[in-house]
């Protein structure tokens, strides 16, 4: 997983509540053998019925064509767990999402894939949304995970909080497997100790026949 320290770039406003994972990454497209995650992102709302781009959709507007930060409303990513709804964001260059709140499963999928979910209180979010709308893609914002701050035009820096364990995982680029491997030596020592103390608990992979044991 790619580590996250900070991202600087265009912030695109998608100021809606309850955007679900099927809107973000339609399931029929996400199940393709080799899906184009950038193309499937918001496919149903980004395109018209005839397949042409909807010019009113924020990500289709020229000033927001290369976003780094998505700014959105409450309960973002609700619905079923779908990692494609995170992979689509990363595929178009979005590394941070600033929202009023996230669905728990979507937030966890973000953390597992190096996408920073930043949650702001309503009054703070409202001010930041105003600043992003005013910038209209003409100025860049920075989301700094080390300092836990959002920096940009139109107002003072905005502080945000993220649990220390989640912050560490993102800074070091650790998914669940990587986090487990940080303790590889302790795990190996425990397995060796248990092999001596309780050999009957060994898995089929490590089981050894005792001398004289019949097949």
C-alpha cells in the first residue's frame, strides 16, 4: 500500500449526503474481469443515458478534471462494502476525501488502501466547503496527515483528528497484512513456544509426526 503523508492539489466539491457505494462504483462494472476503475467512478451520474459526459457533474468540469481531494457531505460511502469504490478514487488521483461523516465500512476500506478519510464537524465543514467552492479549481489545497491540518486559500488552517493507529498505518503504508508483518518476530517466537508447550495445537502445515507414530 502506498504511504500517505500529504497531498496537494485541486479540491472538487460533490456536496451531497448519503452517496452510496453503488453510485460510486456500479456493481455490474466493478465485477468485470479487468475493470477500468477510473472509468467506472460515478459512471451512472457522470454520464447521460446516451453515454456522453454530463457537463454539470463536478468531475466532468474542466477545472476539476485532475482532482486530488474530494469534498462531500454526510454518510459518504454508505451501502455495501465495495473496495472498487475506493480504487476508483485512487485511479483518478484522489488521495483524500473530506466529508461531514463516513459510512464505517467505507472508511475502513479507505484506510486499507491508502485513501485518507477526513471527517469535519458540520460548522467547520460548511466553512471549508465555502472555500472550496470559491476556489473553483483555481487554487490548490493541502491535506497534511503528519500535522493533521488542511491548508488552503480563503481562511485559516483547519485542524482535524484521526485515531493514532489509523494515522500510523497510513503514514507507513500498512494494510492489515503489513500491520501483522510488523510483528513477524513476535509471532514466530509465539509459534515456536506453542509448538513446544502444546504440539497438538499445531496446524496441518506445521504438524510433525512423533517418533513411532503410525501414518
